[in-house]
């Protein structure tokens, strides 16, 4: 196994190159004044069907922020599949390495969003995402040679992700694992993850620590999150970044924990905020930014995304972040 990279990647061309290995699905989103209680039926305010999936979302987020992005996935084309691929192409994402499955349905996410506060709940049906294999990844080996950063999430099988990270390491690239949803991660995959991104619930679950009550003081939250991040680093992960919603991001590397406060914004729709952050972080890394600066880029993009309704449609262009986040030349 290749030894874990300790530094930032060097650019392999004049433009940032982000390779996303992950899920693609159709989001079916219902808006209501609040989320329903168990057994309750609410009258909704609006419904929209739009491209989604954590992998596709992160690819779009990175592309909108200026990265040159390629996508490795498996999509069922029995229904919605061609529309999902067209949406990627419209965003400038290279989908030539996506395996097409004419016999399968793509993934589906059923999402409920509360108008007040933007909170959400999601039921995800993997569809063809569950069939992404190491062979599918291997077939895209040439994409890994060009990539500076490879990003993956846990909405596709771990063996496929592990093969992707092995190819990335062999090519001298950097790996970013978004450990969402909160599923078991093998020690081998953690050891291949230069950067591990997850939210506080996922961090506690993966580290085997109890969650805190919602009214816990921020100091207590940060201490518990730092403990979880340290435990994950002890198990092989490199830099650990824990997203905390309105409380910002806690980063934990060799130098210890560092808290990055969030920009105060009025949340309209929090669906896709984490994916926007991941896409922004990967873009920053691919441009050669230090991890903390890449995280700030991701946070700035996510702050804009949550102030709008929608997922991919809410993700900002680079110019919207302001002069302080202009690409480094």
C-alpha cells in the first residue's frame, strides 16, 4: 500500500482537477411548514423533482466553483437516468466515465423540507448506485491519472471507493472521504483517506461516542467533537473535518483541533449544504490551498447555498463568494 500523503497535491495541469466517485439520483422534494410527526400527514406547500445524489451534488458544487471535474458512477437508465447525465453535462462535469445500466433504475431520494428553519429529513433508495463495482472504477483508471483530488461518499459500495483511493494514491493524488451517510468504514479505507469529512452525528457514531443533547453548550460540543475526531485519526484517517451547521467546522490534524466559526446566515433550505462544503473544500485543495483555507472556501459556498431553496440549483458560482475567494493564479 502506498504511504499516506503528508502534504498538499501538486497540480498536474493549469486547472484544478477534482474527480468525484459517488452516487447520482433523482431528488423528490416536498416542502411543508414543518416536518411531520410520526404517523402525521401534512399538506405540502410545493414539490420539485431535481437531480441529486451526494456524489453528483459534490461534483456540481466543485464545477460551479471553478474546478475541472470528472465523475465516476453507475446510473440506471430505465427512468430519469438520461436526464441526470444531461444535468451533469450542463454543469460542465465530465460524465464519460459513468457506467450506464439499461436494466436498472437510478437512485431516488425522497426529501421533506420545513419552511421554517430549513430542516429536512431524507429517505434514500440506492438503486444503481449500489451496483458500482471496483471493475467500474478500474475502467476509469485514466481519470485518476489526471486528478489532483479524488472525493467519495458512502452512498456507493466501500470496495469501489477503496479501489478509487488506491488508484488515486498510485497516481500521486489526494483523497477526501465524506463519511455520509453514517455507515461503517473499514480501517483500510480510513487509512487511505487523507481528509475525512463528516457531520457531528456521523463523527460520534463512527468514533463510537454518545451524541450530545441538542441544548448542549458549544464548548461541550466542541470538546466532544474534538475527542471523536482524535479517535478517528488514531484509527488511520488523516485530517478530520467535522461540520457543525451554524456552529461552523472543527478541523483536527497533526497540530490539534481548530474551530472555524460559521458565517451567520438565515437558513432557507439546508439540503445540500454539506455537499456544497465538500465540493468547495476539494476545489480549494486542488488549487493548492492549505486545508484550513480550503475549508473556509467550502464554508463560504455553503453559507450561500443554505440561504436559497434547492440543492444543486442553490450552489453558488465562484464570483458570488467575493474577491477574497477568487482562485489563486
